[in-house]
């Protein structure tokens, strides 16, 4: 599971850094600490359990190859790992020309809609770990359209292209909207730090 306490975060960081040095036991520990949540990200974006399992395997191959380049000063291990999972799942969707799955909702009847475990979905748990109150406050400070675009792109797993089609705006406009919103979020989070 993804680390919830300071001690678990430190253990994940140590395991990821050791993985970067080629330590297979540490890599196994990274897998044990994060696989359920990273699978949840893959499942939500891919929409198919078997595909999510295949994508998750690619995610861990990527983590093994890229672990030497992980820099703790640039972000948390949880965010780094979740970004890899999200990007791999989006790559699969693009390569297979698949539409985004329906968003998860209570009472839905499909296996994709069921959370992988009873814990929070990976991206939501990650946000809580990294300062949910600050982030939420900064998100609320954004106008409705950019806030919705950020949530759809980073929490629902939609691509910029899918968002542009949904909002009936040019792709460049959507990219600019999200970029400006991310810059405002960064400034807001840095101001609060």
C-alpha cells in the first residue's frame, strides 16, 4: 500500500533510492508498498482489469529502469510512481484508441467501477498524503473551467485531446488552460509552504 505515515514514506524513499542502485530486494519492497494503488490508477484509466495488469507490469519495468534518475528534491516517491502509472496507462489508451472509461460512482455494477481494495483510490490517497487541505484550497481558487480540466486530466485520467473534444475547444487552448492552471497551483502551493 502507498505510505500513509512519515515512517512508511521514509521506507518507500529508501527502497526507491536503493532500487536506483540495482537492489532487487528494495525493488520488491517498492512493489509491495505500492502495487495495489498503482494498479488502481491503471485500472481507472484503462478500464479493463487484464489490461491494467499488463500496464502495471510495464509500470514496474519503467520504475526499475528509471529509478536511478529519481531525485527526492524534485518530488515525493509517491507522486513520481503515480505519474509513471498514469502516463503508462494513458499511453496504452492512446495506442489502442480506447475511450476513457466511465468515472467511478457509488453503486455502479461493473468490475472496473469497483475499487481494487477498500482503501481510497490511489490518486486521492496520494493527494491526502501530500497535503490535501492546501491543494484543495488552491484548486478552489481556480476558475471553474481550469479547475474542472485539472481534475479531469489528473484525477479522471482524460488526455488533453479528450478534454479539448469534450469542451469543444482547440487542443492548444486546452493545453494552455491546463498549463496556466498548473502554474497557478504551483504558485499557490509555494505561497502556502
